[in-house]
C-alpha cells in the first residue's frame, strides 16, 4: 500500500520524506500488528513494511513509549 503512494507522488516529481501508520488493532513488540481486519493483516510487521521504503521510521506502541528510529 505505501509503495504505491510513494510511486504516485514520485510521478508528480514530489519526494516522500516520512510516513506514519496508526495501527488499527493490537500491537506487540513495538510494531507487529496482531490483527487488523480492515487491512487484512494478521501478525504484520508495520516497521519492516515502512523501512523497506527507505524512509526513517519511529515505531512505538502505546503511550508513553520511547521512540526508536530504524533505517
């Protein structure tokens, strides 16, 4: 889903500099969405999906949490 968005903005000569995902379901280990039926996800690693785009990612579950940047 995110890769299509990056391609769409690139077609307009724009650059994506970051992305945000609010998980619509329970999250474990900071970024694994256990179940999100609206997205068809079960045990989907949201951080890995966004990191694969080459964008900076902050992954945190719940509040308060310490942000962790991955690349």
